[in-house]
C-alpha cells in the first residue's frame, strides 16, 4: 500500500435548522465585525439580513457583498476585496453556493496579503494564514466549504484559475439542509451532478487513498440514492440531508485525491462559454467515463451499484454500463445530452484542449490522457 496522509482541521456543524447556531459558532472567532460574501438571490430572499441578525446576537457587526455571479471573475474578487478592506472586518462569512465561497476564499487571501488573486495562482502560493472564515453552503454540490481551492474566472484569458492552499479551509462550517430546500430545480440538478462527479472522480483518481475512497463511496451512496428525489422535491427532508452530507464527503474526498479529466475539461467549457460548472461536468461525465473504461480496475462496479436504478450482478457487469447509467441519470434530471445543446462552439476546441491540459487533474486521471484524447472527447460530447 502506498504512503498517504490526511487531515480534517475544520469544525463542522450539521443539522436541520443549524443556521440558528450561527451566533454561537461565530462567537468562537475573535472578531468584532464580519464581512458576509453572498449572492443577489440570497440577499433578495432575506437570508443575508437574517445572517447579519444572527451575527448581531453574538455582538458582531457586519457588512455584506452580494454581487457574486456564477463562475465568479477576477473583477468580482477585486471589488469584494476592496469592500472588505474598507469594512474593517476581522472575519469573513461565506454564505451561498460555490461561487460566493470561492470569492470569500479569494478575499481572505487578498485581505491578508494584498495584490491580485492571479498572484496566488497555483498550489502553495498563499504564504500563510488568511482572514478567519465561517462557511455556510446553500447548495449541495461544490463541497467548497471543505476544500482547499478557490476557482476564479480570468476573462482576459478565458481561463479558470485555481488557488490551492490548506490556508483556504474555513475554520468553521455550518451545514443546514433546510437552506437547500428552496433552490430552483435546475440548480439542484446541476449542483447535485457536480457533487456526484466529485465523488466519482476522486474515487477513481490515481491519487486516491483508503481514506479518500471511504469518503468517495459514502458520498456516492448518499447521492446515488437521493439525487432524483431531491431534484424532484427539494423539500424532501431526508433527501436534502443526504445530498448536503454527500456533497460534504465528496468535497473532503477530492481535497485529498484531486479529480480527473471531467474537471480538467469542464473548466474551459465554463470559462469560454459561461456554462454553469455543474452542468458542464454532467454533460462531459458519460464521455469521460467511456474513455476511462480501459483503465477500470474494479472500481466502476462499486460506483455503478450505488447509482444504478436496477443494478445487475457483478458477474454480469461490463464497465460501459456505467456510462449508459449516467446518461440515463442526466436525462432523468433534465440535463442536456451534448455540449452543443448548452451553447458550446466547437471552433474553440483547440484552445479549450490546450487549457484543459494545464490542469493538474489530468495527471491523476486513471487513463493516461493526451491533448488529442481531450479533443476527441470534446468532439464526442459535442
């Protein structure tokens, strides 16, 4: 067995209605003022004001930035960082889906060390501890609350840059399944598919370990059994709880094992055409799973039996059955079958493939992948 290591240095609070614990949890951070990073929909729904009210109960004043968008940009990060510095806050509350959480992490870096977020692109470029963060995810998908990455779109390059550092891990996390019961159906589907891809890719990753595999499989168990129910009825309490917990476990798994070709290829799709991240992942997933069939070492069946509606026995299973099952799942969730359907222009495939090959995820994909392979998969998914 190869050497591996893991750590979970965070404090996670899970439970229905646990947003009510915000004042108690926030008081554990030595801060008199908080900076809330969220999005316009949560602001409009009154959740940002509710968050501010809970902080006030702990004696913590707050200001907010609610201009985050899907696939957040470097410009948004700079605006948020400037407002954070003006606020005089000593802590950040990341409240929302993956986009607000990614922006919050980037602001925590710039609030501590200045400069531009591109200065910290890559892994290990953050010099030390950043502004303390408390994360409250409101979607079941990204797992960003427990990952050491911030992904930001640089429109000047049509490129999604990644800042990776364990210093980006929020110290405290509140997981309230009630918060994910009001998301639109499409958002639930895209985010749920994203969480499934995290679990699947981290499980088959060449960097997987017994620890990450345990997290991946538990995530697949929870998500596979509940994603359809949750998308159809977001207010189903059992399904919402399972999806949020599954997203958490998948996030822990890929923080330790990285991902694979799906994520390497989906980032250019989002950067070039502003396709939601989870949607891009879902559309590409069956094609990449087919490509990786040749490298299956028995793990495909473990995934298949957790996501298939009526799984066959292990003796009757063939690896290509997994790709077919995932296509059927996408269809049942209302996810388009091709890149063409989501607005991708095939004339950009050459540039997209070049960017995809820059991703560290390519190196841990179970099947060795060249740029020509990526081009072929883009065309197959198109």
